[in-house]
C-alpha cells in the first residue's frame, strides 16, 4: 500500500472510533440485541465476505480498538479492509458494521472526518446504485450518501470521496433519519467506503468508490441477513 494511503486507512478506523464515543452518549438501545441464533448467523455471514471480489483484492485488514468495540457492541461483527483493484491499482477502504440498530444508526460519520487537513466540499448527496442479484433475476435499488473532502495541500491526490448507508439486511438506504428508519429492527448494518480520487489537469475526478460499490455490492448482499423487527 502506498504511503499516502496509510493516513486514509488510519482515518477510517478513527472515524469508527469517534462514532462509538458519540453513539455511546446519544444512541438508544432497542434491548433486543444479544447472542441469539439470528445474530450469530448474521455475524458468521458477514465475516465470510470474500477477500477477492472480481478485480478487487483485499490487501490489508484493520482492527478496531477494544473501547469502540465495547461501546458499539460489535464484537466479531465488523470488517475493516482495503481493497485494491488489480487492473487500475486504485484502492478503496471499506468498513461494514453489524450491531444493535440504536448504536450503528444514530451518528452521521462525516462529521468526524476533516479537521485541520481536510475541508468538506458542499453537502452530502444521495447516490442511487442499482444492483443485480440472484444471477440477474432481481434488482435491488441501493442508495448511499456521498460527501467529498478536499485536502488543504495542493496535492492532486488529496481529494477524498466518502460513501455511507445503512441496511436491515435488504437494500442499503441513504435516509435523513436512519435512527428512526431502523429503530424497529433487532440489528442493522452500516457500510462506509472511501478513497482518494485523482484527476489530470482539467479533468473531472474519477468516482472510484461508486465503481467499487457497483462491482462488490452484489456479493455483499449475499452476506447480509434479514433482521427481525
């Protein structure tokens, strides 16, 4: 992994950690999370997400700190990976969290990103991604929030696109009120993905993350388990 990619990977873990801290104070628990057969099945399915999906190969796995795991109640229920495209050599960093709906949906993750190194560009927008599953027999209409950040340096590669959404095991949803949308479910998923986006002078940046999600979402859907209400 290129050295400039390391801060982004570390930053992804920090975002998750800050999410845990804020969620611990503002999230509400449903009281229905725990060591049930359904939860164990969902955990096992998520952890079996392949390291190779099409042209995307996982080249690095991240670990969450014990405090964040405890606050989010997601022991053995998350994935943090860097996937590299073997053709384009682009890298996307992805986190998928499975946990009690009140914990994983209450916080908007982009408020943790930025600071002295990055400025948020504009406001978040909803991006639809139609996914073919069951060998093309079924179409799932996913939607993700997208927010862009621009580094304060003049490095052309210092632009980052950040996508996120929640799911109850069916479609991924970009909703204005994730906490209330998923409150009726025993558990929920959160997916966050981000990448540097580069462009030659005068060209529009390539949306690496959307391309990645388009490629991998059909497989990710196979590793989601429908949550009970």
